């Protein structure tokens, strides 16, 4: 990948270009932006650009680019949150251990597991490595992925490095939650902020990849500005996406009808911890449907996402009290909050379910309790 294969984010590419052409690469860069917009890959491309032997747009062919891509460059290091309780890597294993974990991490855009942290020992180890002169590149570069996932001690170690960065060292911090970084760390970084892609950018890109227009548009609308998610949606060859839509429709409709018997089989779908990703996708889709409902209530049918389901959504509108739609949508936000706080999946669903039930025209006033149905 090189910069022109990163879709959109022109402001970020321009900034990087300006740094490199003026030979004023900062010692510390923060790559921020929402989940799944390509921060991880941008960080790696930036590292390649800094050290590419052929220019400042990574060529993908020189030995430096190739080694960074395979994470085997002696002057390129990575830090990654690992689940607490996972075996500590001792110094002999740190580099290979982190390399393997990072290769797997770069394959996907999934958030790191909760309770994962960048180990303080790893930060110290990388600090030591970074203090040596580069062996073959112009700069030694360390990328800390999900840099906000570290304990106080780790954050302080990181701060120490950034206070007196070794000459020829570049630190790239990647974070979707920069507000969780120490202000003193933040103030020492130059920010590259990635934005969600626009619907037009996504549609155009997905169509360029050979997908027909209506499907590309739907994926773009459902992806929340993430090319990664949009691709996932169009690659739905097994009909999983359609299945998921039906499950969400069934859940919302039964909630509006107050059919508690329908709740349990759906709740059973999201049992274990491994199902978090699926639950997240389910909730995102619930949010899209409730937004559609809101748009219909506001008489803005052109803003619907699930345009092919407008009849069904319109029928829901008959069943609910108009003033409650917004609060049902807020339940989805609350569910996402709970998800990030690692609340049990079934409790999250139960909360959302109660929110839906309370939208019914015939339902009693909502209570604040979040008990199971
Ligand atoms: Zn190169």
C-alpha cells in the first residue's frame, strides 16, 4: 500500500507530504480518528514514507518498504496492547512476540480485547532500542498501536521518552481515544486526524472495486464511514448480512409489539465473549433502523438507509408513540457505552429491548430499571 491507495484523508496526506519535503518530520506523531478508518495502516505507511529509499511516497518495493511491511526492519518497532494475563514476553522474546502479535493485529480492524494493555516493560524495552542510532534506515521508528491502552506507569515511561526523544527517532502513537492519553503526552505530539469517509467517497471506492451501484451505496450508508466495514458488507457472499438484517428487524418489531417470547431466542444468539463483534454489528444495524424510523417520522424519506425496507419501517411507525423514537435511538448509544464498558451481552440486549417496548403506543411509562424482560 502506498499513500495513493489510502482512500480519502487528503488533509492528512498533505500534512505528511509537507513534513517530508521540508525534512521536518516531528519526533512524535499522533494518528487519531474513529475506529476502523485506517489509522493502523496509515501509521505503517508513514513509517515507510519516512524511510523509503526511493522517495517520500512509499514505493512498496525498496528493501526498507518491504521490511517494514513484513515487520522485519531492524529500525522499526511496534508496541501493542496484549490481554492482561497473557504470558509476559521476556526480553529475548519481546521483539518476535510483538512482531507476531502485530502482524495478526494488522490483518483486521477489530478493536483490541478489553483489559489489554501495552506493558510497561515493553515500552522500556523499545525505549532502549530506540536510543541506538539506526542500523540501516534514516530514522528509527516505533509505532504504539492503541496507545491509550496503558497503565499509568506505562504512560509515564512513554512520557519520559517523548520528553527527550532520541535523535533520529520517530514515535507514532495510534489512538481512537486520544482523550485518554496524558495531556503531557498529547502536547508533545503532532496530530494527524483521520475522518470517517464520506458516503460518496465510500460508494465511489466500492464501485471501483467492482460492486454494482445500489449495493455499494447501501454498504457505504451502513458502514459508518469505514471502508473496512463497507468492504465487509459487500463481501457478504454467504448472505450473512441479509440474515443479520432480518434478525435486527425481527428484534425491533417484536420489541415494538411487546412480544417477550421473541426476545429469548435472539438473546441466545449473543452468548459468549467471542460474540462481541457480532453484537456490535447487530447494535450498529439496530441504530441504523431506528435512525430510519426517525427520518420517516420527520418526513425525510430521502435520508433512509434501508431504502428497500421503507414499507416495513413505515408500518413500525404506526405502532409507536412519536415522542419515544429518539429515546429508543438513545438506548442504542447506551448499549454501545455498555459494550465498551464490558457489560454482559445479555444485559445490554435486555436494556435495548426494554427501550423498544416502551415505545409502544399502549405501553406504560418507561421505568429506569434495566431488568431482564
Ligand atoms: Zn520504498
